[in-house]
C-alpha cells in the first residue's frame, strides 16, 4: 500500500468514527430497527440456517436485535472471538452471555470452535467502516475479516453492515482487502 493510500484510509476511518459518535440516540434507534429488518429479510430470502455475525460495539450499527431474532428462529449464529495471532475463533451465540475480548470488543461466552468453524455457515455478516459500489469493504485496520475470508475454500455470501452514509462511491484499498457480495444498511440490501 502506498503512503498516500495509508494516510487516506486513516483519515477516512477517523472521519467515519466521528460521524458515528455524533448520531443522535433517536437516529441510532431508528437505524437499529431498520437494520434488523433488512438483515432478517436477507437471512430469510437466502434460506440461511447458520450465520456468522458479530456483536456490535456501541459505535457500530447495532446487530444484537438481529442476532437475538436469529437465535429465536433456531438459526445457528457463530460470533467471532479475536486471537492474538490475527485469526478469529468462533463460538455459538446464545443471546445472553458476552464478555469483553481483545481490543475491548464484545464476544460470546462459550466453547471455542476454532477458526475453521466458519466454513459451515450459509451466510456471513461482517462489520465495515465503509463499502463502495464495487463491493470493496474497508474495515477498521486490523485485517481479521480479510484474513478469514481470504483463507476460506468455499465462501458463502458475505454482506457488510454499515450506516447509509458509509455506502460510498469508492474506498481506498490494498491487495489483501476483500470484496463483499453485498452491503446491508438501514435503507436496504444491495447485492453486487
């Protein structure tokens, strides 16, 4: 990656973090309900019976209502657990117990299934700082999801979750960055 691209990514991530922090509680609540509905529609239409998702942080679009719905429907939900070596372990979410993991990220409490557990899901929902109209996903800079997606032999559809204003014309990217099959925002689902 060039020095300019690195600087551009850092600047864009800082801008997006600040925008997220400035969302009003009402706007955040409305986005949560709409996002849940969009994720339910995507999961239902895809016929997924097993989903890899994530537990959102306070600044991210809230995925918990979707995760709770999926668990109630009997859909198996795997949630990542960050490891020191840059890989993700996975555990089955129960919707009740979670803890603070590496980097202060919320993680489920439960049996670790190992990095290859994600190979058995029907749909993958990933966080993103931004996604562009070509499907290029820009994460938050640690590379966990890029490494995971890049190591999968048979990858099911991958959808990134963002707020509406984070679905943009283009994002800076590197060779290792992975495209997604679609983006889910409170306003809708776009498949590339």
